[in-house]
């Protein structure tokens, strides 16, 4: 996930399919947010990054709750 998220290499140098794949990884959006904070370049695109991370967190939370209920209540 580190190689496809833009941490080490810029995403604009990747092929199109790899850019699309990286959009589904939360680390890609976290890198975009952290780069904007450190560079001081805030734009409206960061809202999308925050929303993607938030949605992925909510999905992971509900999956975790469901699996724990399934495991604890037999």
C-alpha cells in the first residue's frame, strides 16, 4: 500500500489503472491531507479526502462490530 499511495513516488507518474487503484486506499488520502498541511496549500479537494477517510472508517467500524457480535454471541 505504501508504493501505491504516493508516499514515495508521485501519483501523476503512475499508469491510469494504478491511479484508480490508489484512490481506494486510505493512505493515499492521508498523504494528500498531510502534504497540504505541511505545504500550506489548502483547497476544496481536501474535503473529498476527509470524506473518503471518514466513510472508510465508518465501514470498518460496522464490519468490526458485526464480526465481534458474531464471534461473541454464538
